[in-house]
C-alpha cells in the first residue's frame, strides 16, 4: 500500500471491521475515535502513519496483507465467528494467523452444507462478492431423494416464488443418468435457497455441496482443509466484480 491518507471507512475496513458500508454504520454510532476525538464524519481522512484510531478501547492497525483462502467446509460446522451454542465454527478450521488479521467467511453455508467457503480480510471485495447487484454465480452439487422431473427442472431454472419474490434464472445439469444427483448454478443467495427451491417441489435434498464460487473451484481439496488462492485466482475473482 503506497497511499498513507485514506477515507476513514476504507481505513476501518483494512483494520478488519468489515465492508466499507458496514464500517460506516460503526462510524455513525460515534464508536470511532481519531486522535482521541469521537468522529461521526464519514469523509474524515486518516493518515496511516500519524493518526491513532480507536474502537472499543483498542487501537486499530490496518492490515497490510490481504488473505484469500478457500475451505472445504465439512457438515456440522456453523458459518459464524462465534456460536452462542458452542457448536464448531468454520473459523476453527483456518489458522490463527489469518483470524488475527481479520479474515472472515464471505457469505455463509448452512450447518449441513459442505464445500467451498471463501475467506478474506479484503472487506471491499467481500462486500462486492456478496452484493446481489454483482450476481456472482455459485454452483452446488445436489443429491435428491428421487429423480428430478423435467418439468420441475424447467420450473426451477425459470424461477420460482420464494420468500415473496421470484428466484433469478438458474441452470441445472445432471451428474448421474437417474437425475438424482445434479448441479445447480444460482446467482443470488436467499436463505437456504437451494434446499428450499427443491423442497417446494416435493424433493428432499440429502446432500448439498458447493463446488464453485464465481471462477473458483473446490477441486479435490479434502473436507476440513483450506488452501490459499493463487495470484491468478485472486485476479479472476476480482475481475468478476470490477
Ligand atoms: N443453499 C442452501 O440451501 N444452503 C446453503 O448452505 C447454500 C445454498
């Protein structure tokens, strides 16, 4: 990073406080102190080398290195930073060094969903990847309790009513001849969307694995393991939202 002065929301995002939008909410609440003075001014500029920024009594230091990882999330892990019911969390599966530098999951997978979960401390990229405007495609391998009927396939692909609005067009392809295992690609992320879409047409999803997120594929990464993305993968990921 070469610039030493930047808008306060960007500074806070670099400190791992979340997306720029989210940090603006924190600023508006008057929880940020710059050189000892609370500021609610969103256009305040911070000088990395000379200003002291505090939040909840802690001095915030910007992360100078961004991390981009993927985890093959196993069943049973919740996508949250801390679970009040003490269930295992996906954060426990990545090294402490990344967590300390504010690396957090991008979007979420349900407790019983497996597969590709992206992590980063690049708050701006995370915000864009999860914003509906960018329609980042996500592909899931779905196992159903019965063969998928052709008319149901077309219905889901066309869009069905869920939570009071129409789902966006999706693509479904078979993995086996019986059409009990299929892939589905969706470009949004409503709550339990894949399970709900099939369940509304009478199917039970017996296994759900995310195999692709934008240009990033899960490949043969073992369950419970993470890997750092390559430079090319990071570039491709950024170009999907820029
Ligand atoms: N759709 C679901 O139903 N669950 C997930 O975890 C992700 C997509």
